[in-house]
C-alpha cells in the first residue's frame, strides 16, 4: 500500500469501528454498566450491574496506550496477559502484510490518542469482531480489546 491507500484503509476501518460502537451502545448499552471485569484465563469480559453479571463477551487484547508518554505497546508483547491471549494477539502482526507498515511488528511505538483508536479499528477489522472495549487505568494507560460474541448472561 502507498501512503494514500494506507490512509484510506485506516479511515474505512475507523468508520466501521464507529458504526459497530454505535450499534453496541444502542443495542446493549455498552458503556452504561457499573462495572467491567476480565477473566483472562477464560478470555472473557463481564458487564456487571448491581453486582450481577448481565452480559459477557470474548476478548482479544490489542494493546495499550499511555496518555502521558504517547507510548503504544502491543498486547502480544505485554506480560500482563497470559500466553494464550498473547498468542491470539499476534494475529495483529498480519496488519504489516496488509498495510506494508512495520508499526504492527514493533513492540512499541510513539503515537497519539487518535492513532490508538485507528489501530483499534484496524484490529477490529482484521478479527471481524463486534466492537472494541477500552479500559482506562489509574496510571494513564488505556488497554484496548476486540470484543466478540456479546451475549446476555442471564434472562429475566
């Protein structure tokens, strides 16, 4: 891909991300839960209200972005994740072959916040997921995950 084709690909993936996020918000109230918890061993994210798990989704971590340092680190290189999740995250290296950019095979990069979301959009497109969950920490770091198979955990 040349630079213009790469930007077109980024833009397409980002529009798809926005559309999927809007659908998740309208259909599932994606951002309206009181609590979100991970079970990395089961590769799941739990959406919790009133102490009860209301929905679950499968996850693949994409990477993390630090707001203070503008540092992006790929999940496949992050020891915070179990080996199985890191292996699944290695699929994002395929984006180098698609785009021609070595951004996807270097452990880290200096980027801005908007690029972190663009990377999330490209990762979402690659895995054909349902959307992206972004988890902020107290250390000014945000972790991005492709979510899939979002389903109710209980029925009333």
